[in-house]
């Protein structure tokens, strides 16, 4: 059993971590005049989703968005209605106040915060364009221009041989030094996706990919404590670097038990949106690697607050980000501006074809270049965007 307090602060209080998370996140001091939002809209062009915001000067911010927004249009409309009429420079406060407005807290959880975050990311793009600064600069400045990534495979339907073949091919094409694969059956009450797939996959991956490649394993809440510890011991024997979400994500006490029992780090937090819950997870050592998602946690401001708590608790942060290409721009800017990151940030194994976006975001030699223009640094083809369908929004 690992010493959970080794090289970490002991007996951290909730108040201490909350205090560390406080304070301004987005620096807009260079913007002296209000940027009042007059329109917020969700657009779909082909298979791509975007959030576009416009201020009363006629300037705009545009951010790629998750397709999941199509399933939560009411939440998006509520977030849009809240942001319209507000000064974009107040984004630190707005990112929290949207929760309390019109009793939105009654809908707390991932769907609500996904909608709010999607608007907030577009507002950061607007602010960056107005200040002629990259989002990373608004968040504190450039600490790195290239982000080391691990390739994350989403598949459970593959055989171990098929999965390792794909991983090996993509390692050769991208030069990454780390990969993550799925084990278990996803919230499956100890069932594997197919008989003995997990054990065979882990052993084959280590044998075929070699000791120089860092391996991560994601169970998506497949196990109870007893079975998770058993699987964790198997992962340890093959040198897997972390064990993600061994137990159902809401069973944080179970996750803590597994983390205490294993020598290897247990990771989690991708589906959590509650800052008090992150505080508990970090204080109680429920995880040894914390994995908030920019969109699921509520945007840059709230992600930064989790990152500050993690730093104070001595726990590394590796963002959950099961996306690639333009949609990964937000993750990249956050990683460019913050310390205390894990060795690699998550990047989806399949890179999309996005001829409408410049620059093309690709993995090269194991790293992804952060777009360096103003805002998110992305230019979307006007003709492509002009064909977009408006799905939801609000205007003043």
C-alpha cells in the first residue's frame, strides 16, 4: 500500500483548498471598455458544432463545441439567456453566477455545466480577440507552446490484437510516448467487454509496445472495490502508469479504497462538475491523479480552480479530453498556461479531417502545437460556417 501522504501536505482542510482556488483567473485588465454580449448561438455545420458569441461592438468569439450539446439544447438556451446582456469582461463572476441564476442549481451536473462551459469558451475567444492575446495569455501566460499528449483509444469492441495493432500504428505515425486503452465493460458490474479481454490486452500491449511506452488503463467504472484491486494488481505487474476510474464515478468512497490499496496511482474526476466534490477527492486522497474535463467541469474558470486545489494538495492534473483537432484547442490553451500537469494530456487517437479549420491541429513527435493567434487561435472557413444551422441561442 502506498504512503498517501508522501511528499504531500497532510490534513488539508476544505477551507485551505477552497482558499487556494480563489482569486482572479482571467486577466482582462487591458480591456478598458465594456464588451456587452448581444448574441449567443449554437451552430451545426455538417458534423461540426460551434458556439458563437457577439458583442455590442459587432465583434465575435467562436469556439468548436461538443456534439453532446445537441442532446441538451434547453440547458444551452438557459446559459445563452444568462450571458446575453452581460459584460464579457466579468467572465470570472459569470462562470459561477450562471449556476445560481433562475434556480439553475436545481439542474446541477454534467449536462448543465457542459452548456455553460461551451458558452464560456467562446467568450474567452472573444476576449482574446479583443485584447489581441491568446487564451493561454489571458489565463496567466505561456508556460509551454507544445503539449505532450497520450493517445486515447475509445474502443472496447476490438480484440486485443486489433487494439494493439492500432496503437502501434498510431505510435509510429505520431511519435507519442504514451497511450491509453479501455479495460472492463463500462459501468458493467465486473463484467469484461469480452472474456479475458482486459488481461490479454494489457499483457499484449506491454509486450508489443515495449517498456519505453507509458501505458494507461481506463475502466470507466467497471468494478467494485474487490475486483478493482485485483485488476489493479494485474496492471501493476505490467507497469501500467495509472488506473482510471476503477469504480463507478459517483462511488468516490470506493475509488478512495482502491487508491489506498494499490501502489499504482488511481485517476478520476472526468465526469465531476462539483467543486466541493473535487475538494473532497483531493483532501481525502480519493485519487492520485485528478482528471477534470474543461467542458464537463464548467469551463476555464472552474477548471483553473480545480487546478489550483490540486496544486495545493500535491496532486498532478491530467485533463480529461477525449477529443482531437479543433475541439482540443481549449485543452491545449489551458495546458499551455498552467503548471502541475501530469506528464501527458489526453488526445483522441483518431484525428478528424477538418479542412475548414486553420491551423490544422495534429500530433507531431508526440506533441501538439498550441494555436498561437488571438483567442483560441483558430480560423474557421467563412463559407463553411455560413452553411451552418442555428440550433439554439439567445439575442438581445
